[in-house]
C-alpha cells in the first residue's frame, strides 16, 4: 500500500482526519484553509460524518467543545485571525479536559494582516491567547506526508491526554500539492462504544451510580488549585513524551539553523548552497514547538559557533531557542515578515555574512 | 540532461495556467519523479494574474520555492515581463504568441513562441490553448513522456468533464501539426 496520490495540502489534511476516524468537522471559511472546509463539506457526509459550517469562529470552538464533551472525535480548522477568535474556547477546553484537534493554516499578521504564508502565530499557538494556566501541544510538520501522518495521529494524542492538540502549518503547505501516501482508514468510534472508550464522556448516566460532570468552572480556590495541579501533571507528561526534532549534521556544524515548517524546507536547500561555499551547517527542525525539543540543543558540540533561527516572523521561536541554548552559543535571527517567503539564495547570503563575524 | 525542472507557468486567471503546472506535477508523479506544485493564491481570478511553481525532479526536493527557473511558460505579456529575468542562461522560455506581440528581451535562452490560442481555435477548442502550450513544452523539452501527460489529463478531465478529454488530448498534439 504505497500508492502515492497528488493532493493539495488542505485536502490531504481533511482526508487524513477522515482516515483517522474523525467524523465531526466544524469550521468557518478563511484563506488559506478554505479547501479544507470545502473538502470536509463534500467528503465527511459521504462517510456518515457531520460537517458544520458555523456562523463564526467563536461558534466553531464552542460547537467542538460540545462534540468533544459528548465523546466525538472532532477537527476544527482556521487561519491566524480566526484562531485568535477561538482562544477563549481553547482555555475552556483545557480546563474541562476536552479533546479537540485544532489545525491552524497560518497566514501573516498582525490584525487581518494578509493571506500569504506566515509563521507569526508561534506565540499565539505556544503561549495561547486564552486565559489561565493551560497548555496545548503544537505540532509543526514540514512536508505534506508528515502533516498527513501528524493529523492522523493527533486524535489519539488528544484522547490520551484529554486535551486539545494543535497542528500549525503555514499557508504555503495548505496551498501546495505534493505526493502523499495516505494512511489506512480506521473505523470511527461507534456511538455505543463511547461510554467504554471515554468513560468521562457525557453520554447519559445509564446504570452508573453517579453522573459524569464536565465543567470549566471551579467553585472555590482549593478545587481550582487541585485541578490546575492535576492539569500540570498532565502537561509534565506531555513535556516528557511529546517533544520531537529532526537533527541534520549538527555535531560537526559551525552554524546550526533552527527552523520549522516551510522555513525548514528552504533551510535544507540553504545548507547545500553553504556547503559548496565551505560553511559547515546543521539543522534542528522542531516537529513540536510546545513542548519545545530542548534536548536537541544538548547535541551541539564545541565546533558550533552560532545558532540561527530562521522564521517567517519577526522572531518568536527564537525565545524558546535562547532558553534551550542557555547562553552556550550566540543566537541570531534570519527572517522575513508580511507573508514574504525568502529564497534559499537570500538566506544563504545573509548567513554567509553572519558567520564571518564569528569565525 | 536536466534532472530538476524548476518551472514557472504564468498568465491571466482563466487561461488555465494552474492546470498546466498541475499537469506537469501529475505527469511527473506518474513517472515516479519527485514533484511539488505551489499556486499563487489570493486576489487572482478571471482577468487577474495567476502563476504557479512546479518542480519535477529525479532527486528529493527540499524547498518548493525556487531561486531561478529553467523553464518559464508565459501566457500573457505581464507574465513574460515579470518572469523572463528568472530564467537560467541557456534554458527555456515558451510564450503564447497569440497574445504576446512583443519579443522577449533575453537573447541567451531557448525561446519558443507558440500560437496557442490560434491552434486551439483551429481545433474547435479555444479554451484548450493551455493544453496546446503544455504539449509544445513537453515535445520541445522532453521533460516528461507524452503518455504520462495523457494519463494526467485523464485525471483532470473525468466525471462531468470527461467529455472534454478527447479534445484536450488532441490539443496536446496540436503543436507541430
């Protein structure tokens, strides 16, 4: 079963969710993720699923909250400013421990910004805009295949931790076409199996002695602190179990790039260009940005002179890199904003100049 | 022997430029090559400008974004002006001479004026000018097999569009007839 199909990113993301057994999708159109909404409206009913085009992003997250509470595996998607509107609900879903899979096909901001690809939602996704102490894992795939595999696996992760899980890809990945091998279709969770698989879900009390209660409210400080501490035990497990990064040639590199998503793909070409110019480079490509793969930075050796974050933003991931590097190497930034994708030639030129000062 | 084709196809929205780029990607995949396709997106609609980047390679593709192209297909004048400078010396420029009445300024390229609209009209399929162009590109560059492009077309024209397939396959072979 290795038949490749050529699919547009947004459509492949939808197909991956359906094959993972997801039968609920809620969304509201926004570029550059519209094809996903369209795909789900067409394909999900064919699979006996439910497609809901909500009246707003605020409705999207709250409908998803309801679906999650009732034990359904639900995907929601949007792009940057739409995600901003959902963030109150993310905080509620974390407090109430409701699994939801969130896809952000990000564009460039701030504000309505523009529809071209951006990575300026790093803080939005990793720090959240919702209130309170909460965490949501953020996956950052760089190829169509990786995005498909990540979405396919994300429902299991959301259910395992009883927490929302997010996937951040930029508009370029949503819009581009690349061959993928689609994973095997899993059967959706049957309604009569929900009570057994998700004993916390609200499916009716039945013969149970007590009813399940799910709420995002705590009536007093003790109960709230207990709940927050409980959540943070869970976040600690996520920090131990989820961080992932792909390391390329870092041991021998004088210059180590850090980049995720589309930026990482361009950097891979930068490395080839710089090698021809006699510069030894490496790449740390985070596949998760929360939890951040701090351990990857302990692999850098004495040869490394500089760590360079390459971002399609004014520099957001660089904060996490600084924390992971802990002053062992200077950390610099190469970036473009506004939806402009730098070419590998442009980055190579800047990188070459940069390393000159540290040699 | 070019092992990585870095292609830009550009023109008015409605001229089917994205279809040309997508067919190159499809046919490349059918031949088991590595491919990526990125359309420009945004305010492009009928009458606006649209372009896409398709890479077809014998090697794994890291970046889908290109620094320069070895094949540019310009379906209108704006596209010719915009992308002519991006072509590597000695490489390919195809332009739609039915629409573009200005000569390219570069003289270090392999340049092919293709009267795509006229040839498509002669076939009685004026909307297939893009496929006439696609055929010309394939036959002049040999970047892909015509068979695989035909298979790609059959994936594009199916279902309610199935009746358009035979005309488009004719259009694929119109150049040089």
